[in-house]
């Protein structure tokens, strides 16, 4: 693929100013080796946070499937060989994960579990599991239930959205989800590990998956898309209180495409696709939404902030109209510099993902039509030139 140069992009800015059935028990399940089997047509939005670097520098890729999660693990820091896929059983798990990492390197997998209840009732609950070390067994899945546990309202749990999680600098986990009233509910973990009860941070008309992140001060930022606006909550101090912040109006967000990442010490940039044009949009409070092209793509964009040629850059990857991954980059928080999307690799299922490997190289990953993991790494030369794709 074409080489992208951060310095050239900065110059352009100056001149213009301007995406197997599983065992029946969730408890203590051991990984199973199996043939890759990633569904091509997921009934829920894709995610782009499924490639994670562990504390030991090795990468792990996760893909939710019917009955569990597939996992691939680098054998050595920087690759190129991988083990897997292994099936980490999770019966009833909707094939959608929110994946976050603690300061200690622990990986938290969070999802929505739906199991048959009595009669027509669906027993829906938020569940999570922890992987403490790269390649080691996933610990037991724990249920956080839902905001609806009484006899009179438990049927409303079936209307929950897909959860989004974050881990704060103290290692505590926080969970947010669109509730049955189309507002946002959350649950927070104390530093002791004890979970507080579910709380309602209000809001209305939420239509998609909530985006959450934490800034350099350790304070949470929560955003939720509606039909014609984006709602926002911003912590002013540590704790559960999540006061409403100014919302963004007169925008239309395509469902399942809302993501966010830190782009400064106290700033978070949100990304989504415009529901009308499909174009990728970037926005920070205090500024107007900035179009970034990519209108032919689908699903959320993968995000990675890293230096390129010594310049702090934001990298984006999407599944474009052809079904192939496409990569773009620009100097962080200078959307006006413009960017170009470069196609690469073969047709993929769902959104691609990005991470830095243990040697500091950009790694772009995708699931192929055959269900196998494919990766490409940054070449050891200037710019953002990528190696040939490898099928794992």
C-alpha cells in the first residue's frame, strides 16, 4: 500500500489551513482448539477494539462467535507466529464485545448475555470476564445482572443495548449501557473490587451503542448517539457522579459506528459515520464536526494514536465498500490537514482492528471471509508503509 508521511501531511495542513457448540457452563471453562468460524453476517454492530497488547508485549485477537469467543495469541513479541484460534466458551453471549485493559495489563471482556427464561421471557444480563496474562485461561464469566431485577420490571432487561466498559487509572471497571427507556444506565466498581448498584445517568432518545473513554486525569467521558444529536456526560471528579455536559445537535449518527479516543491530556475525540452519507466524522467539544471521507465504508472505524515520523498521529482503519480494509492517518487533532484512505488486503468480515506490537510497530488485523485472522505490520522505514498481509 502507499506510504503515508506525517511530515507531508503537516505541510499540507500549513498550506491549506485547513471503521462447535459450547459447553453449557460458563464457569471455569478451558479453551478449545478448533477450526476458525467467524460469522460473516453479524446481527449486531461490529466492534474495532478486538486487538490488544498484553503486559508482556504479545498481541491477542478476540472474535465473538456463537457460544463464545475465539482467541488468537502471538507466540513471541513482534510475531510473526500465532497460536489459536481457541474457543473461550460463553453460552448465550451476544456476538459483540467491549474490550478494555487495566493499568496492570489485565484484559476485560464485556458483553450482553441472553438466555431463555420461563415462557417467553429472555434472561438478559451484562457479563464480564478477565484475562490476567497473555495466553492464559480466561477467568469465570461474572454477571452484573441488569438495571431491571424486580418481578415487575425484569422483562425490560430484554431491551438493553450493548454494553461499553472502561477501566480507570485505579484499575476499577465502569459499565454503561443504553437502557429500556432509551437513556443510559451504568454500574461502577470500587477500588476494593466491590460493585455498586446500577444507576441511571438519564438521557433520552439514545439509539446506538454508548462510547466511553477516560482522559489523562482519570475522569470518564461518556457519549451516546441519538437520532439528531449526541448526548455527553463528563466527570469533574473521581466517583460515580456523571454530570451532563453540552450536547452536539443537528447531527445524524449511523447506529453501531460511534467510537472515541483520547487525543490530548484532557481532550477526547469522537468518531462516527454520518447516517445519511456514511462519511466518517470527527468531533471534539468546542469545535464543529469535521468530515474525514471514507463515505463508502461500513461499521465503526478502528482508532490508534501513535507517533509516525516523530509526529503525534491518529490512525483510522475501516471496512470500505469493497469489503477490504482501508487505512488513513493524520496529525492528531488537525483534521483540517486532510487524509487519504488506502485500500489494503482482502475482503474482511466486520471491522478491522489496530494496535502497536511489542516492538512499537503498527499492526492492522482483520478477519477474512474464511474466518481466519490476517495481520499486516508496519515496515521499518519512514512513513506508514505496511508489509504484505499474513494469514494466521
